[in-house]
C-alpha cells in the first residue's frame, strides 16, 4: 500500500548543520562582548556560565524546554550577582542575550540542504521545521524553503513531547500517518515522532548502530538521499 506522505518536518541543529562550532563561536563572542560592555561581571568563563545554568534550572525547572529563557536567566543572574539592580539587570541581560542570539545564527549550512529541499518541494511535500533550539531559519537564509517553522521557545514544549509534533501536524493540516520527521537525535526526533504516530527518518551521518527502542522508518547518511528514500522506502 502506497503511503500518502504530505508533510516532511526537519530538526535543525546537527541535522541541517553542525551545531557545536557555531555555539562555541557564539559563546566566545559573548565572553568578549561582556568583557567590554560589562566588566563588572568579571571573567564569564564557560565553567561560570555552566554553574549559573545549573542554579537556574534547579530554581526554575519549568523553563528547561526553552534554551532562550535559560540563557536569559543565566545572564540575568550574573548581573544580579554583580550587584546590578533587578530592572537594570533585566535590560542588560536582554541586550546580551540578543547579541548571543545573533551570533548563534551564523551557522554553516550543509551544501546538500538547499538542493534537497528544492527536490522535496518539486515532489509536492509541505515542509516545516521543528526544533528544540533557537536558530531562526529566516536569519540563517532558509526561510524561503519552508512552509512553517516551530520551536520549543514558541510552543512552550519541546521534542520528544507529542504536543510539539502535534503542533506541526496542526499547522500543516495533516494526519500523523501523512507526515515524516527527519532528525539526528534517537530520543527527541525518532522516538518522539514515532510516539506521535508519524514516520521518522534517522539522519545518521556517522553510520552508527541503532541503539534505541522502536526502529526508525528509514535512515540516511546524507541528506541528499532523502527525496529518494521518501519516494521508495516509504512508498509502502
């Protein structure tokens, strides 16, 4: 039986680009920015930021789904610890967060991505993104490739929660069995999508052995293979 796939959703970080380099660069840029703009904070090392993050998450576990809220609260707490009044601390933390967010958008998109997305568009699929991160597809230069973009910041919940996948299905107006999610994370992307009733394609560039529970619907080592996999392996 041929499947009626209408929607393909994508994870972003470590699927459409490598995330570690851009985050490391953004962290370094933020340290330099803070040293120039807010010397009262002292040296904001990665260790110091991690300590603040742990304190924030212990005090506010309800924001754990949102990397943006966590990042803001870390910066806010740093200013408070430096003796800055709360109102000013909030303004300074927001300014610092926006600087970091801009640096975080400087991703190096895989050269396979745009041609692959164009092929999927030509094949008639609706295309969306579903991310737990705070990359903005418009700011990274892929806004014209997708019909919609959703993330945990906006949804108030992240993958693997079924509500995150349900939001994508609702946005596209399709049933779960008509949708495929593509991502690198066995838990957040694959198990989450399968639990929501969707199909799931595991992006596995390293050729790792599957160690999860329910098997992905298919797996690929390069993104350029996805259109053929959708046409063949998921055609029923």
